[in-house]
């Protein structure tokens, strides 16, 4: 299992190895000990899955605040996605910065998005299926978001990104400047 660190502290790309032969492959998708070696001491409580029918579908930027703040371990089961994490930890030297990775079933890669980060993705192919494990249960009263197109964050979305696919909720999210200080660098 290979793990890549980013310039945003805590964010990880995990690439489980595959043992392949003429029948297909076998892969250990999740190893708690490997994640712990890299500073991720997550306890997952819920698995989520979503299907996006259209290429260019944008979902996010989503996060939950305390006491139900969530870390997410995201993977793509079908299709391909441009997956994004934004640092929302006040006091962090990388506050407001983002990183992205393309997740695909062929690459078998995952993105660990810690508490204190916003998460979003754009589908790069139709019928993309995303699965993610979270560290807190869904909590509507703690569910928050950030504007997907905030010029201060300036995510370089792929050309296929279609704002017409945004949910009503995602069309009216606040900018980083309008966002209260929900997280700190110590979260």
C-alpha cells in the first residue's frame, strides 16, 4: 500500500496494491495500521455511496462541523472523478488552499479528507459511483458548505465541470470570507 502526502497537512492519497492474474485482481482496500502510521487514527461509523449519472456533475464543497465533524475516506467504484479537499482550519498555514486527485477504479486509489477540510468532486465520466467512509454520522444540523466557485479558493475545475448540475443547496453556499471559523488548526 503506497501513501502520498500533500502540502496540506493530514490529507493523504492511499494506493492499495493489487495482485493480478488472468482472473482479475485481489486488493486489500483498507488497512487501519497503514493509515495510523501516516497520522490517520480514524474510527469509521458510516459508509456512503453516490451515483452521478452525468459527466461534469459537481458535488460540494461539503463538510460537517463539531460535534459531528467528519473525516472521509473516498474512492471511486465506477467512472472517474476529480476529487478535491479544501483546508478550512483557521490558523493553518494552508488555510483556504486546495488539493485534488483523480480517483478511478483502475488506479484503486483513495483520498483521506480529515476533519477541518471541505470536500467536493466533479465526475469526469458518466455513471460515476463514489463510496466513502465517514468518522461521524450524517447530521443535518451540522451539515455545512462552501461555494464551489469561490474566487479566493480558486479551484481549477476540469473543463467538463457543469454548474448546471449543482444542487439547490450548493448554489447558495457562502464564500470562504463569509464562512465562520468552524475549525482550528488543532482540530
